[in-house]
């Protein structure tokens, strides 16, 4: 019997992605047997700012990499050792690959699992240096350690109805939430979120969910700022030539916030009239300037060890010009790293299912076909105020009109 077909989004060098035939997944990765895994028929798979770093040639991602780490799907095959997940379950896949057995997984730090990546702690699907797990911007994908990793949606019909919200559980909703939790957001907090991309908007929704008094979202992209304002945030236009404390004061009456979240990362642009120029440490420095002494900065924005496209030799190796002394003098804390998505998935799923949040609407979901993925990448790179969700089998139709723009 010939194996079924599969197609996926493949990185083909800086600025290029293509939809190609790729192997149908097996319950194995190279020589490694994955009888603890399942095969998913993918229902939704989202394009992420993290993918863009690779596609823009700002990482050492190899050509031929199948992209995609934000995966929601239906289980169509279970490995021999899978005990609790069943064929037919609709599941969200946390983007971190995690074994559930190592000391880091045991304490809930699934983003730095010790068993899924030979070169460093932490694995992910379809990502450079993250263990070689095949990405899920495809029709089918293999997910290992299924009993440990997968979040099963309790009701299939309800899951399909809310799929454009639930699809954000694989990464950006937990990531925005983690950014806020690690920044210490509480009821009544004033919060600055750098970046009005999907992660920044997810952080803004999360800050509201956590009870923040005022959520300020800064960016240079007018449409994205408008999107932030659409659900009650203050949109701060960073094209203005004023200092960050002055800009914050213009909103709050005081030049500082309680908590800050960096939802931009190393491809950050300068503030003010130089806003088309990159300055990788600018968000970190701004956060140190405007956050209260003793405050915390959540840093979901991604920073790399190697950046072949960086403007300076230092930045090419991840060395940034940080005002670390300022942060030290203000006794600040910084929380970096990938998000342990699993830690937040269940609660955030409940918040969606009980209509406490409309994350799909907040990030302005647009569904596209697999064939349209290259255009989705281009539009997202151009700063569209949208979160692109690929519907690889054309199963959604108008699944959730409320969330589609
Ligand atoms: P994105 O590229 O769509 O959004 C980034 C936004 O930042 C853009 O709108 C851009 O205009 C804006 N920006 C640039 N310079 C700025 C500055 N100085 N101040 C404020 N805004 C500025 O990306 P995204 O999908 O929203 O993701 C954001 C970051 O989060 C990326 O670095 C991504 O890799 C990272 N990420 C991390 C995790 C994690 O687990 N930690 C998970 C998902 C995404
Ligand atoms: Zn992502
Ligand atoms: Zn582990």
C-alpha cells in the first residue's frame, strides 16, 4: 500500500517559503522510535512572528525545514504506548516538545525539556536548533509524548465552533499570558506591552484577564495600534519623537508603569524618527527606563545566539548593547525564554469556552488555505494587523464568523 500524501510549508532560503509534498509522518524521528506519539490530521496551524525570524534569514535555519509550531488537530493514529489519547480526539499541541520525564518537565518547565533536543534544552516543531521535529504547517504531523503533551478539547462540536480562539492555545495566548504573569501583572496594575503583533495583542488580552487597570501597547504600525485600541488598550505610537518616560506620562500622568512585557524581540526598531532602523536592545532598555524600581519585565520576545542578518558584528553573535546597570540599580527582574505553553493551556481553554475572552477577535484572525501560506507570510511580514491561521484541509469554512475579520 502506498503511504498517504502530505504537503507542508517549507523554508527555501531567505524570503522564500513554498508549499511542497513532504513525507507522511511516521511514529519515529530518525532512529528514535515514538510509540508514545500520535499522528494528527491538522485542523488549524498558525503563522507566527517566530517563523518570520527564520524566513527573513535572521537565524541559521537550514533550507528544507518544514515550518510550523502552532498546531491544532484531530488524532487519526495512536502509537502502541499511547494510553489515554484516542483516535478522533481534537487536541491542541503545546509548541514545546517535552518528554514529561526529565527533571525540568517534572517541575513544569516543559520549554527546557532535556530529552528532545541533542544540542540544547528545549524542543519545538519546525524550528531551527529545536531538535529537528517536523513542523506542522502541513496536512499531517507526528506529535510525540502524546499522553503528556496533548490538551484534549472536551466537546468536539464546541471545539469546532470556537476553533479560531482555541487555535491560539498552542502558542500565542499562553505566551502573552506568561509574559504578563512573569511581569507580575495583577488586578490594578499599569502595564506597558512593547509590540502590537499577535503576541503583544495576546499579552494585552492576558493583562486585561489578569485585572490590569491600564494596558498600554506600543508599536510603530498604525493598523496594529488600531487593533490594540479595538479592545480597550491605549495604543502608543512610537513614531513620535519623545522619550519613553514622556510617552508613558502622556497616557498615565506619571512616567512609569508597574509592569512591562517585551513582545518584540531582537528585530526591534528604534523609537522616534529613526523608527525604520533596527536597534536590538531598544525594547529591553525602554522597559528598564519606564518600569517601577523593583519591577519585573516579562520577555517573550525572542533573542538569538546567532543572527547572520544583524547590522553589527556584536549583534551577529547575540551581544546586545543593554543598559544593564540601569536595571541593576533599579533592582529589576527579567524573565526570558520560550513559554512553557502547557502550564497555562487548560485555564486559558476554560476562559475561551466560558466566553471570558475573545482572543481570536483581539488578534484579528484571518483563515487561509495551505496554498495561500506564502502570501500569508508575505502579508504578515508587511505588517498586516492579522493573525494568519492556515486551514490545510479546508474543513473550517466559516467556522467562527465572530472571530473572522
Ligand atoms: P510580530 O513580528 O508580528 O510583531 C512584532 C511587533 O513589534 C511588530 O508589530 C513591530 O512593528 C513591533 N516593533 C518593532 N520594534 C518595536 C519597538 N521598539 N517597540 C515596540 N514595538 C516594536 O511578531 P509576533 O508574532 O507578535 O511575536 C513577537 C515576538 O514574540 C517575536 O520575537 C516572536 O519570536 C516571539 N515569540 C516568543 C515566544 C516564546 O515562547 N517566548 C512564542 C511566540 C512568539
Ligand atoms: Zn509561535
Ligand atoms: Zn523533559
